[in-house]
C-alpha cells in the first residue's frame, strides 16, 4: 500500500495543494483532500478525523488564509493527538504566535512568490515518508514470511509425530 498524506488547507489555497499533490504522486505518495472525497450525508468533521487517523503524514499549508482558521488548527490538534508526522508548510509573514500548537516545530517555508524551494523541501519530506512506509511494509512482509515458515515447521513436525504414533 502506498504512503498517504492528508492536506489541511484553506479552499483559497487549493491550487497550491493540487501542485503539491502532483509532486507527491511522482514519488508514489497518495494525497487526501477532503474536497476530492464528496460523501453526501456524511458529517464533514467525522470524514476529516477518519482520514487524518488513516494517513501516514499530515501536511498543513499555513498561509494568511489559514493562520487564524479554527478548522485548520483543530485538524492540527487531531493529527498531533493521533501522533501523526506533521509537516508544516508556512508562508513567509506568518508569526510564531500564529503557529499555535506547531510553535517550535521545524517547518518548510513556502513562498507563493517563489515556490520552488518550498516545493523541493516538501518533495524531500514526502520522499522520506514514502521510504519509511516501504521499510515498514518490508518488515511486515518478513514477519509474515517468518510466521508462515514457523507454522509450516510446526505442521511438519506434528505430521511426522502423528505418523510415528500410528
């Protein structure tokens, strides 16, 4: 299964998230944007929480559009509570007081006037998330193989004992 990230953002910043989502796909990382997942009749808050808990990493685009958004800060709190890796992309001019729960967390500066460095920083962070996910999958596969081999050994040793007893 591919690594996945959840994007927290303002709808006004959606074009930037679309650009970043395309970068993530280049390294095999699946992105989640709530507006790409319409579920009529579903509570938006429940859908968002469920997908934050399910993701491998949480990316928040903190801009002048989101810095004071209670929804974005609630999503950050949900991600931190779920012990997710939080990768903040912060627009220049966002003060440390606006980072709230992310104060002191290393972030990637994302300048809309010159986005290249921010996109590169994001791509590097996402490559690390994808690599960590691949390593986890390798470990899980090795564990499954080891369990199957142990079961086979037990079955073969029981089979031999049963034949001797007969």
